[in-house]
C-alpha cells in the first residue's frame, strides 16, 4: 500500500494538472502532451531527462538516509551549492595551463572537494543541533540562503573571470576539465553512472549494513535505540554528513558537467526538489530513481510549457508542489478515514 | 441475583465477531445484573478484549444483540456507550503523553469544562478511592501504575452504571488492591455493575459475584467463583491445570555478579524520582526481586542498570568485578548482562520492524553482524528459533513487532535476551499484561536461567510473582531501597508496609550488610 501511494498521487497530480491547463485556457490534453510526452520524444530529449535526474537522485539518496533517521535536513540546496563552489574552485585552481595534474585527476579531486564542501556545510547544522539543540529544519534552511550569498560573493570576487567583462561568473573550464560524456553528442556525463552506482551502494547501506540499521532504529523508535546503545549524536552526525556529501557531489557534477563554469546560479532548486524525490521514492534508494525521473520530467515539461504554450515558469513548481501535497494526502488518507461529525449543539 | 425484579443491566446474546484470520467471538452470551461484579476470565486471545470493545461500541459485532436495562440498544460508538452510562478502563492506556492529567480527562468531557474545578474533582475522587494523583502533572512523567490511576479516576468521574475494568490490579500493592476492592464493592453497592476482566483467580474468587469464562472466542462456562477453586477455574480457562513448578530449592550463593554500592542519582527531570543510597548484591544462581509501587524509582534504577543513564560514578555499579557505572548498554552486554525493559513496544522492540530486525537490538556482534554487514540468514534463523522455543504466536520472523499481542511480544523479547546466555539477567515487569500460560512459561524460563547459574534481578509490581520466583526480596520506595529479606521469611504484610517506605533503616541495614558479608565469604571460600 505504501508503494501504491506515490502512483496514486502522480495520477491525481496529472488530473489536477489537466484542470490547471483548462483553467489557463489551454487544451488540457495538449497541455499534458507537451508537459509529459515532449520531454521523452527523442533520444536527445531522454538524455536531457537523465541528465537532470542525476543531481536529483544523488541529493535524494542522502536525504533519504537523513529522513529515515528522523533528522530533517531541509537545506540540501545549500549543501549542493557549497559542493559546487568547492568543486569549481578546485578546477579553477588547476585549469591554468600549467598541467600540474591530468584532467581526470582534477575531476576526481573536484568531485571529492564537492563531497567535502557539502558535508562541511551540513556539519554546521549538525554542530548547532548537537551543541545548542537548535532546530535542524530552520538552521539547514537558513544556511541555504547563506550558501547562495556565498556563491554570489565568490563569482563577484575570488572566482570572477578577469576577462569576463565584469560579469559575475568564473572562467569557462577548459574541455579537459569537464566531465566526460556517456553518450557522445549528448550532455549526459559520467555523473549519471556514478549516480547508479551510488544508488546500489546506498541500497546495501540502508538495508544490509548495521550502520544503516542503527539510523533507522533511531528514527523509528528513539527509546529502542537508547536501549540498544545506539548514540543519537552519532546518528545525527552520520546522517547529516552523508546527506551533505551527496548534495555536494551533485553540485560538483553540475558545475563540472552541464554548466562548465561557476555561475551565480548553479541549481534550479534541485536541493528542494530532491526532498520530494526522497518522499516519492519512499526513502528507498531505488525508489529515488523513479522519483528523480518524475521530478526531472516536471523540470523539462515546465520548460516545454513555457516555450510551446507560453505558460509561466512557475508551472514546474506548481506541479512539484501538487505532487508533494497529494502524496502526503494519499499517505494520510490511506491510513486514516475522514469522518464528518455534526457540530456539537452547545 | 436472578430473582431480582429489575431487568439485567446488560444482556448480550449470540455475539459474533470475525476478523480475517480469527474468530474473536463465537456466539457469546453474558448477563450482568445491576450492582453485580461480574468477572470475565480467559487467556490472552480468548476474545475478552474484543467483547469489551463491542460493549463499549469501539468494535461492531457481526451478529448478536445487546440489551441494556431491558431494552434493545445499538451501541455504534464509545460516545453512545458513555451516554448509556458505560465507562471503561482499558488495559492499554489511551492517554496523551504531552498533556497533563487534567487535560487528558477534560478531553472526554464537554468543551467548556472548568479546568480548576475539574482538577479539584480529580484530586477529591482520587483521594476518596486511594488513587492519589497530581492533576497538573504531565502524563509522560507518570509511571505505568500512575497512568492507570488516571484511567480509573477518569472512569469514576463519569458516575457510570457499568464500569469495565481490564486487568486493573496488576500495578497495585496488596494494600492498594484491598483498598480498590473496598471501593469497587462500594460502587457495586450503589447499584453500578462492574465487569472485571482478570486472570488473577484469587482476586476473582474474593471479589466477584459471578464469572463468565472464555476460551478461543467461546464461552466455556458460567460460575460462582466463590464456589470454585483456583484449579477448577483454571481448567475452565485454559482447558488444563497450569504446570506446578517444584518449590524453589534454597540456594547456595555463588559468586558476586552484580553489585550496586550507594547509588545516588539526582532527578533527571522535574517529576523523576531521585535515587539515594541504593545498595544491592546479586550472586550467581539466585533470583532477587525488587518490589514496589511504580513511580518509586524503578525506571531510574533500570536506566542506571541498563547503561542508558550514565551519570553515576563508575564504582557505584560493578558487573562481574568491573566498574561499569559510566559504560553504555553495549559495554554491559559485552560483560554478559541481558536486560528486558518495562516497555515492550518502543523500547524493547521497534514496533514497525520485523522480529528479525528486532533481534539486532541486543545481538550486535558476530555472527549477527560481520564486518558491519547484517547477516540476515543468521538473524532470521535465530528469530525463528525463539518463536519455536518460546512458543511465540507470530506469523513468522518477518512479522512486525506491533502485530504481536503483548504477551507474545514479551515472550519474544525475554527469549531474545535469554538466548544470549547471560551471566546477569535483569528483567522489569516480566509478566505485565501477559496471560497465565505465557506468564508460567516466562517464569519457568527465568528459573531455568537461575539453575544454569545466572544471576537474576526481577523488578516487578506483582507480589505474587516475586514471592513465587525470588530467593530474596528488596523493596524500593521513594528512591530508597530496603535491605534484602529472604522471601521465605517475608510476609506480604511486611513487604506491603515496606512499600510505603517503612522499614527500620539503621538496624536492618547493618543486618543486611552482615548477611551480604557472610554470603561474600561463602562465595570466596
């Protein structure tokens, strides 16, 4: 039943989406066709779909671990940006014509820098929660805005292209420092393969490893975790560092992949969309791939709807929001029954 | 009572209720006269709870009729039941942890209730019936026994015509049970009928006017419990007499396994009980009991013993000669201690996880976990072995912990801790809410442990259980621990008195120290 809920929510989202197109004066069938089918019409389109799926799934893998442990990290977007800054800085440091290291080595270093950057950003949340019992939802969310401002500072300051006509952006990376492509002629890079491997690893971690078991017990029954002797502090740090690391590498892949430089904006909200991906995927690593494909489709569908139907870009956010709320409603209504009771007379 | 001109207060006939896998009630009939105290006897799973839920409107019967004061009624929901004058005290409490006693009770009443007056009413009712309560306390700070008091007071406040009590005495001292009986007799004399669900045959024989015995969803007999013996009632209930355990052999104390020395712990939160000067020695091959009304420091002592509360000085608790006061649960497990906590769901087991997964809470080493990976094959095998050996009624090792009945989950958890072959076994409320058959089995397993040389500490509120099981008894009251007394020399009256904290503090402690020294010398000899 729990796995049926996302399907039901998706169907309802499409239904309400059709109503939305109707209300906007568009033919709902054309609307849905543009929104859902255009993005998967050709091989090139599908490679774009998988490209956008990559950061969504990577980030959601980490978030699933957090949410299983009852640690509510809402700031994956900030951790993704921090990872992107770290990776971009690393590449710019080596991309100076000196050829100190090979392109492949630099990309490995940059990816690791992304992991460390994201984990460091998440560790601020862990530290504040651990030391001062600060609410991790608020802290991680607010750190997202700080990360965005940090990115603005970096592209206006240390990372700014000296020959960039004063535009707030870094140099464009040389081709050897860009992630190699999986499919020639497309933009689908090796990050997608890394994502698939990471999904397999996280599946083993969550369902087979004792460390994953400890986190799940801590989330489901904190008293049982205490009885068993599992440290709640360790669970907090582990889950936030894992989650920050995954968001960080997602940011690193964006910067060293499709973007190819450091820009004032390196993510159209992947970190927030990944929250929905994690829940649609039922906090199951393999499930996040399905969730990632759906949310990626919504991103592309939103772009299509803008160009083909002249609808505002907010359409993507609307579909994302509908999916999340309908999913939460389905989860609730599958487990509970609504009863209409008469207002008491007094 | 049958010749009274009044119609029966409650008359059930031909009640049937089936669930997908089980027939919970099969043509059950039952008649309760006004002012009658009527016992419903049966093991867990006999269908008592379902029947009570039907009477209370919480479950809809598939067939059968309910008559109330001579008129056919249809009880669609608990509100209907309350309107008729039916009040129920559930075995599993329905209280909100984050609300106070008064707020919890106000939830069942009209929205415009005056909270100050209600608090006073609660205090007064509690006082009248010997169920002392602090109305402003939050429920999460109350022990199991205190929570039950809230439930009983809540029921009494509605001035019911029929009061349903589900295992009400399991957490009361003998004196408090007698006091409750006085109350119940008073309520019944005022014309209120009482349905009394219990498995304590002696209590039923003492208190109840009539009894309905159930087994496997069917009524197996109606009787006057005063005319029956415990053995004949038991036969009706489980179809056989319970196995009689041989009387406990006087034990020769072995080596000192667990020692608590002057344990002192300040309260961890506003309503906790601070522990002070607790000293206890536990030798191999003996069972030592700690009696006491809940809320007197049992939870705190248990947390200190399990390693969940690590605030005490290392030397205050020694396990097999090693100071462990500062060590966590796993370090103590490694030294050979097993512990069964009071709460089964949520602490002793994760409700949403399978029995296999729940094995790993206390089996965290090879062969269950190798190189950080869970060896599921082994865990499944171990869980199945426990299900088989301890006769746990479960669909298999994949069954979720929450799908098991309280008694079966308790058997599983006790089994999980016993198969670790512990040197020290600490168990809290081993048979709380567990049916007679399961309780006898758990007691049997605990005795086997002792015979195998394990040192066993039982913390319980059931005196029968403690007298039955233990070689020596302590009493905990207001965070202090009494000296130990041989359970053969102790009387229920004396232990009951000690439960109020009335023991001769100086003289007895010296005597206890002398005994302990003697025991220690024996051990070292």
